C-alpha cells in the first residue's frame, strides 16, 4: 500500500490486506502495481456491465450537479417515476409498484415488514413468522439474516435473531432430505415441498406471514436452480394458507440469468420481488422491491395507504440516475442476447473442465450465473473438510493468476460443501470467457499440486 502508513479501514477481516484498485476498464480491474484482474464474478455479482461506462458516470454527475439529495418523504423527481415505470414494466404482470432502498438487505427487510403490516392491517393479527430456506442468503440486517440460512453469519447473533423458520431448498444433486432424484421427481411427493407444509402447520398458518426464497440459490449454494415445477407447488401452498411469496432477485435480477427476472423462468407470479445489485450495474447503491397490486390495494384500503417504514436514501437521485442509465445500456447493447450466448458457451466449457478435474462434481446455473460444486475427489464423492477452505484457496490461486471468482462454502447443510460462482459482467466477450476458463483450469492444476 504505497503511501498509506496506518490503515484506518475497518475491513470485515481485520487481519487481511487487499490489493488497492486504481481503476477498471470493461471486465478488468487494475491495482496500483499495474496488475490486472479479470472480474469473473462482477465483484459481488453486482458490476454487471463492467467498468468505465461513461454514459452512466455522466448521468450521475449531471444529477449530482442539479440536486444532490431529494427527500422522498416530501418531494419526488421525474427520474424516480421513470425508473419505477421501467422496472415495473420489466417485472411480471400485476407487480407494478416499486419501492427503493440502497441495498439488497434493506430491500428484503422492507419486504418482510410489508408482509407483516399487510396481514396485520387486514385483521390477520398473528401473522408474523417468515419461513426461509437454509440454503439461502437474504442479507445481513437482523430481519434478513433471520430469514436466510447462512449458518456462519447467523451463529454469533443467534440470541438476536427473530423466530423465523427454515426448510431445505431443493438440491437434487445432493438432496438434503436424502431422496433419490429420479424417484422423487417421478412421484411428485417432493419432500422439499411437503416440508414447507409441515412447517406451516407446525407453526400454525395463522402465524405465518411470508415465505422467502431466491429463484436460483446464489452465494449460499453456488447457482443452484430448482427442479421444474417447484415454485408452482410453493405458490399453491402460499395461496392455500394466505402466505405472501417473496422472491429475492437481488442477485438474479436484470438479466443475470438470461431473462429480465429469473421469476419468468420459474413460471409463477410472486407477491413481492426484491432486487438490487444489477439494477445500477454496481455504479451506485440502489435496490428495492416490486409489489403485487393486491398487496398495494390492501395497504391503501387497510393502512390508509401508509407503509410504516422508510430510509433517508430511498430513491436517492444520483442512484436513480445510475439505475436509469444502466437499464438503458442493458437495452441498447442487447445484453440479454449476450447472456444467453455466452452463458451457454460458459456452461459447455465448464463441463469440459469437469472432465479434466476430479475436483468438480457438478456444473449448474442459468445464463451468466454459473456454479461448480467442489469436492476432494468426484469418483469417491469425497468432500473437503470445511477447515481446508477449498473454495477460498482456489480463488486465491486464481487471483494470483489474474482472475477473481466468487467462492462460497456451506452449500450442503450450512457447514459442509464448497462451491465457486462464475458470473462475469453480462457484456463479457468470448475472448474474456476463454481467459476465465484458462485461468480456472490452471488454478485447479496448481491447487492439486498444493494438496499433495
Ligand atoms: N439477497 C441476495 C440473494 C444476495 O445475493 C444479497 C447479497 O449478496 C443480498 C440479498 C444482500 O444484498 P446487500 O449486500 O446489497 O445488502
């Protein structure tokens, strides 16, 4: 760290030092030594258009020059309306009202609170418990952490967490309910679904306000899509017991999986979709939720139109300007087409890598949200000990070689199971994709030597 004598930054890991980034260009980041990193995970699956897009930077600067802050409890801007309209039109039918926050955790926190208020004001006073899934991440605030299943992040705060319930999400490659995939899918009595109903009945349907899930599980499991029909069954259960269905698209939204929202691929209409990351392509902290007309009608009728909630930076004009400019780039540059094309290419290249490296036991994902499950030996189905930190170490090697991936652990039961997410910017080129695969390939070879 040239010129920095004392480190005043409170990092998540105070014992670690990170490269100082000076700038970015397209899919690459550059550190102060001039070393470049191919951003094969778009930061935290957020920098979805890469770096240096001047139209977005200029839109933000223009807005900052005009009005730096507009308090949305007193005023509105045309840009706010335009962004809400653009997002509302991209969302599934009947989801039309858009509420803005600054991050995904806040978006989910808002959705959980809206579900509670919606039921309470309609006279369903007891409905307050949320059912989430162990293999899920919804954020770090107390509500969103309570809904999610990140065991490592939850552990220290156990006494503070809310009394939310959890089931396992479908992971047919390694079923947490010990079912055999073909048998389970053909019989239609999927334990990952019947367990939700068991949980609802155990808690008492009159107490359950919402069920929350990612359409494709991201950081907690490594890009795992559900079996076809899973969410239809979940939707039926939610309808039967008057439970709101919240679909967390913070990672999957805005083209990441090949459609505007992954919800389009799971074939249901949720009550609330939460979003973040890709909406501004990481150029500004921007997130929010899109709410079904029925919920909005309920709030108008039973709550005098008031959602008892709010953030200072909700709908911040500079972030809104970034969102509008980013969504324009997605459209102008036919980004969705590129996601479909490069996503398929990446999937096939990862399957090739699987043939070569016994560390890879599964390749999965949609669009440019791809994941691989890492094991010590595929033939013997030998898992890594969590203490070996396999995914972290593999990513460390890749960073030395000039590419950064998104490592994760706990994909099987919250403690065991290692995975790596590959999620480059959505405008990635084929040449860059080949470089990603080459570096991953080399990283596995070095990793194997290190394990000897
Ligand atoms: N939900 C999902 C699915 C996420 O992947 C994340 C972040 O990784 C969040 C919520 C939390 O978003 P944020 O970190 O912006 O608060």
